[in-house]
């Protein structure tokens, strides 16, 4: 059987897949089984942050695999402790970390942190005083588990096929709507600073700073989902750094280990969990956290050498030019850093642009609000960017 038939026969059909089969990658280029080359402006939906076949990452994975891949979280794990130290150091916040394996799992941990905070801080013995409600935003995306899909502010994801969903989540249209929605059971607000799946839509700095201040005054947690925006994607280590706020909980995943599954919830509630409160068999094992350390080594160098900022500017110039030259196709360019998008004037143009780009050997992504989304590896070279836009 060929791969397509094997896939059809044995893999559940939860993805709308095309039939291209990639067999290798180098830098920001991918090659399919016919030998065709593609420039990767998608990095596996923001995951391959240091590109494909990066030597520092590959060496770290191979060396660690030869020594130890996994023990369990019943013992200390050296690279996990070192990665936690690194993440906290780079964030600039006084926090501790919990390690899982995905963005959804990181957000699940965040929600458990919020619920426990709601119990220990507000419940004086009567259950109805416990705070447990989490407010999220329309167009948000927080994951596919039953809880994180309920946290996701897009009704399309709340199919009755999977109901009932957990209680305690509500969605508001704008940041300003949050204030009127808070009641005496609200424990947290969970937001993305740039809504990725929702159309690469950044919020205004001032409105986020105002929200952060108001939440602090009311003892309500500000939880920032940086699964997509984190780890230099927006040009700074965290989008929270860019917005100059101090969230109570931050979640990371995607780009952190360059493709090895990882998810992290970090919080300034440093003593919120006691042994037994939460766990994950694979979370933060030797392999994923060694990969995370290698990725940070590469990306810290990209940032400090100025290379990342140059690429951010080059990408922005190209998108500005395209949006200006093709108003018949795109209404505006959106995003921050290397998390960018072009808003197509309608969904048909979005689809046509995406499939034509693929034909030309360029991988771009779809996002909400008719957006053609760009999430290139953060190590992409100038030549690859220029060639990618030629193809576009
Ligand atoms: N949160 C955000 C902002 C995301 O973009 C995603 C994935 O696209 C998730 C959470 C879920 O992450 P995962 O698919 O790793 O569970």
C-alpha cells in the first residue's frame, strides 16, 4: 500500500490532509517524496522554530538519547530543572514551571492552577464562595481537550458531538467586555496577546496593560496563553515582555523544543501545587527538555546578534509591499515579529492564494478572519525569505 492508502486505512480522519508526503528538511526548506523543494513559511504551525536539521538541536537530541531518554517525574531531571531556570531567567518574572507535552496540556495546568487559587484564596469553608470561572475571548484558541476546547472562544469548536463540556468558561467579544463580565465567582482571564488561529490579531498594548492592572487590583489571575506567541515568535522571548505586563500564569509549547513535544505552565503562584495535585508521565523528560535547552541556545544567539530583528524587518517590508500592491487580494497585513498574516478580502481568495503558493513551492498557513498566516522558522535566512516571497 502507498502512504496515502495506509493513512486512509489506519489513521482516524480527524484532519483535512492533503496527500503531500515530506521526506526531509534542511534549514527552512522541505522536500517531498518526488524531490520537490518547498520554502517553509509555516514551521509545522509554529513548532520548528530553529528550522529543520538544525545541528545544535539534532546533536542535543542524539547525545541525550544515547544517555537517557526518560525516567519519570518521581526523580529530579537535570535538563528539566535547567530548562525551568532558563525559561524563568529569560522571562524576567519570578515564577516556577510545570512541564507537560503540548499547548493544551499547558493550558489544562493553567486552569488547574486557577481553580486551586480560587479555592485556597476565596473559599472560606463554604463551597459557593469558591471562585472557578475563567473568562476568555472570542476568536481565541486554547486547545482540543474537552476543557481547553471549551475555553476556546469559537462556537464552531463546541460541537454537540462532544458535549457536555465543563462548566465555568465564558467568552467575551473584546477586552473592554471583560470588566462587565466579572462576577464573584470569576477567578481568571485567559488570553492570547496575538490571537493566532483567530487571525493573527494582536491586541492593543494600552488595553492589555489596563486589563493587567485591573485584574491585579481585584485578585483575578491574568493568564496569558503564549503557546504560539512565546519563545521569540513575536520578536521578544515572550509577547508578555513586549506588552510590558506581568501575568500570573504563562503557557508555552510549540516552538520551545523545536518539534519535540513539550508544554509548560509557568506561574508566580510558586507554591500553588503540592505533590499529587498534578502530573504528567512524559512531561519534561530528558529528551524534550534537552531539546528545549538547545533551542533556547540557538534562539538567544539569533536574538542577541540582531539577526532575528533583521528578519522581522525584512518580513514586515515584504508584507507591507504586498498589501499595498494587491488591495484587490488583501485588505491589510497583521501580526507581530515573525507571527504575521495577510487578510484576504474573502475566503475564496485566501484558499486560492494558499493552494497556488503550495504549487509554487511555498508553505503558508490558514487562520481565522480569512488570514493567510506566516510562521517561518526563526532561523530562516534572508535568502530563504527573499526566495519565499518570489514564489508567493
Ligand atoms: N493555545 C494556542 C494559542 C495555540 O495556538 C494552540 C495550538 O495551535 C494551542 C493552545 C494548543 O496547542 P497543542 O495543539 O499543542 O495542544
